[in-house]
C-alpha cells in the first residue's frame, strides 16, 4: 500500500510541476483568450459597465480575451452571505483587465500572477486599521471601506459600490487593481513597475509635483479636478488618477497634461483619443 501511495504522490507532484510551468501557463492563457466570447458576457458588459462600450474594436477584442483568462484563473469568494454570480465575476474582471489591455507582456508573462482571490462583500465593509501618525503616536480603530488591496494575494470589493460607480463616477475596481499594480515592485508608493531608471525619474518628477500641487490647492481652499482623497498619500494619488485617466481622460489631459502623458505611457492606451469616448455626467 505504501509504495502505491508514494507513487501516487510522485505523480501528483509531477503533474503539479508540469501545469505550473510558465510556458504551460502562457499556452493555457493564449488558448483561453482565443475562445469565443459568450454572448451573455457581452450583454453584461454592455448593460453593467460604463467603460467597455467606449473601447475601439481592437482593444475590446483584447479585453474579452483577458476577461476569459481572469474568470478562469481567479477565485471569487462571497462574504457576509453574498453569492458571487457569473455576472459579477465578468463585471469585476472587465474593469480589472481594462488596466492590462494593450500591454505587450500580457497575458504571456504578466497577469496579476500573485493574486489568488477576490473577496466580494454585498456592501461597504468594516476593517480594523492601525495608523502610525508620527512621533510614536499610533491610532487603532474601525474603518468603513468600499474596497481594499489587502495584499498582493487578496483584493476586497463591495458589490454595492461597484454598481454605484456607474452613477457616482468612483470605480472601486480600477482603484484597487491600480493598488495591485503599484505593489508589483514590492512597495505601494505611487510608482508602479516602470522598467527603467529614466522612466522612474520622469514619473517621480511629474507625480510628486502634481501631488504637492493638489495638496497645496486643497490647503488654500482652491477647487480641484482630482478627488481630494488623492492627496491623502502617494499610493492613493496613483489609484485616483488611474480612475480619472480611464473615466475622464480628456479633462485630465486638459488640466494635468504631464500627468496624463505619464499614465498614457504606463498603461499604453490613450482614452482621450478613443472615438466613442464620453465623459461621465
């Protein structure tokens, strides 16, 4: 009996190694992306999202392939009694994958690879947080959130807030997955993985200037285009301007051209040029 169990264990180990190899993962992903996009999924994109309708046809085809991979690979967990439906998975995947469209390393090399699960709550949820306020002062307490990039392996989302985003303009999925991209270089500091020292220098020059400009405008009581929450810390600044880039691209380009250009280079898309682009009301 023991030799048979050892043999079975060896077979399972070898199988896991085989299917876990990067080359096999790339092959599987490309095969998934090439499959026909289900008609009901396309209907959900049209009815339940407010950005995918604006994509040029080439980018929409890319997005559909990425959605198929995301839904297949990622684990969705309903929390506080919520049952995550197929429609919910597709809607969340659409916004998450929008951030990866047109990037040359996707999906062959890069595809939210460390992310294991998306925890979906029916409404905003409460977490306990510890804040270090400086000079040895620490504040602990509950905080109500619509989303949280808990770490590179888990992202928490409120489904109610995802649905409300079409009306309010705040897209919690874009926001939290921007945090994931920010963490890819092992620090959530407002600068995602950019690939070269020169790119980091250019990014830092623009982003820090814009971040300080926003803080100064808010302190002086001047109106700002960007959501004031962006001034809370550099990581939130990156997540908020990512939302603005995809949702209000033309206005972001008009008011913050340098910021828009850095995001255009990073995300490799140009929302302000999309033929069907319309700003949210």
